[in-house]
C-alpha cells in the first residue's frame, strides 16, 4: 500500500481536488517521514516546519472553498540552499553565508509560492555549489545517499536529490552549473532537468559566478511531476534578458517518433564504470526499440575547449565573489586552492574562456542539424564514499552541456547489480526542453522506475 509520503505531486493534487486528502494531512505525513529518515541522510540545511504548516493551512482553506491556485497548490516542495527563499537562511553551504537571510524569493520560488506550493525548507549543498562530487561541508556535515548511506548522493544538489528519493516531498528545485542536477538525479534514481539557459528566469538570487552556465531546474520521480514543476517555473521575465526569447515549444509535444539519436558512450579517454556503461548501452537499445534511429558515435563537439577553459570560469567566479571577504581559513581547502589558482589568471584568460564557450555553442548547433537528441551517461561513476571527492571521470559528461546552454535531462535506467541507481543523459538543441520531456515520458511508459524505493 502506497504511503502518503510516497505519492507524486500530481497524485497529491488529484486527491486534494477530490477531497480524499488535504494539504495539511499530506504535509504531516511528509514531516513524519523527514523526522524518521532524515537523521540517516542529513538532507536539510534548514527545515521550516512552521512556515510549511502555515502554507498548508492556507491551502486547506483554498481547497475547502474550491479555489486552488494551481497544479502545485498544497504540494510540499524543497529548495536547494543556494536559491533564495524570503525569510529563510541561504547559507550556500558556507560559513561565510551563515547569517544571510534574503528578503525576497528568487523568481522560480516566487512562482511556486504564487501557485500555492508548500515550501519545506532548504536542502544541503556543496560549498558555493562548486562541489567535487559530494555534499560534505564544515557548517552542515555530510549528506548521504538513501540507497546506501555510506555513499554520496552527488553534488551539488545532493540534499535535494536525497530528499525526493526518500519521500521528503515529491519534488525539489536545484541548480546546475556543470551537472549539479543531472548527476545527483542519476545517483538517486530520479529525473533531473537542467533547462535551456533562460528557460527559467532568475532574479533576486545569489551573485552569479558561473556566467550563464548555471540554471535552476526540477528533480522529481515521475515525468508528470517534472513537467508540472517546469510549467510553473518557466517563462520570461523582463528583468532577466537571458530569459526573453527562448525558443519553444513551451509545452509538451506529442510523443516523438523516429528521432535521430546519437549515442555517445564515452568522452575521449575518460573512464566509465562498467555497470554504468552496460546500463546506458541498454538504454540506447531501448530507445531504438521505441522506433528511434539510434547510432553510436563520438561527441561532435571539441571537448578540449571545455576542459581547458572551465577551470578559468569557476575559479575566477569564486575569486570575484570573495574578493572583499575574509575567507582564508574559513572555506574548504579546495576552494582556497581555487582562490590561489585564480590569482594566476588574467582578464584575457577569462575572455578567452567565454569565447571558447561561444564556439562550443556554435558546434552544438551544427551537430543538431544532423541529430535530434544526443544521449550519454549522466555520470561516469557509481556513487562513492560520502566523505570523499569523486573520481575525475564522474563528471565527464555534463559540464559541456552547461557551456552550450542546452537542456539536459537525466532519466533513470536499469540499476547496477547491487541496486545503485544509474541514469542516462538526454541532450537537446537550444530550447528543446519539452522534446526531452516527451521522450522521457515515452521511455518511462516502457521502462518505469518510480516504483523503486530505497529501503531506509
């Protein structure tokens, strides 16, 4: 029998509408689940029970009056702790931000709140969301994977991924600047969308340190839930010029047929763990069985452009952020190394990096004249010790998609022999987010995954 805390967002909404469940009762079930299981995971940086209870009470009243605000009214949602929520601490995983309490919601949070969503609180992140595969900080401790609590849920949306995988609310908002939605989604058995740059407008957030590479997107267990959240948070805002004019479609198209799909099993000489390689190859065969034309090949973009210039963007962004702060001895050792590294970069290095990413974007555009979707593993490695950084090959497949500004969607595929989740990454051309969602829905119908739950 399905527990209330296991219900998808769309199922909760349907039960609110038919009167068989109230938002208040659903919230109590989720809070009880958090109380029981979160001590094993450490998924939350800040749990706002009082605020969530007030929001659920207001939603109860709206449903009683027959006036719900939208498809997520009364649905419990968690928010990554580098996305601002008015009145809640936004620590960014760092001692330097422990006292920062924003006065305004960032745009997607404001849109969720306007639609009646019940905000549970803030989930744990890697410091400055520049993690190397885990969420393990001086200020918030270690966040763990519900499928094996000795292992990491991934970075930097590790807390959010662990939350949804464990029933701490059916959906969460994360950010992705180099794979921080897709890899944790892969490690926790979830869908995770890195939207097209500009698909989800941003305003009133933390300082931007990764140029246009970092975006906000949803993680969920089902395609219905993912699509519902995206429909609520997407759309332009005139204060965010990047969000104006993003091409469509802006809603899910009919089921795709006969897509030209390029399957790329590895990037250059990067290693891929054997269970990951086997499962993703199986997913490529499954896509072909759905009637798509799948060919195996190499990535039709210059991978070295990304690998060479990405460290310049990340280290320079952190250096700019901390330029007037007393940071030495107060941030993680790897970030001190990045600060020292940035001291050797020049303005010319930074401009060269930005121009390299423009070339990556152009090469992707050319590639998508021949292909509708590119498919890769989402993470090159299975999860590892939660207190350790990931092996270099874990991150091989995702960052270049951020440099390209493209949509990337993790879809759960067959797990490893020991039960650990594995995901495949669907990459589309600029603006093709909803095409990827339609393809994921088609895959979900043939190879469902939402019934898989960790045995916490």
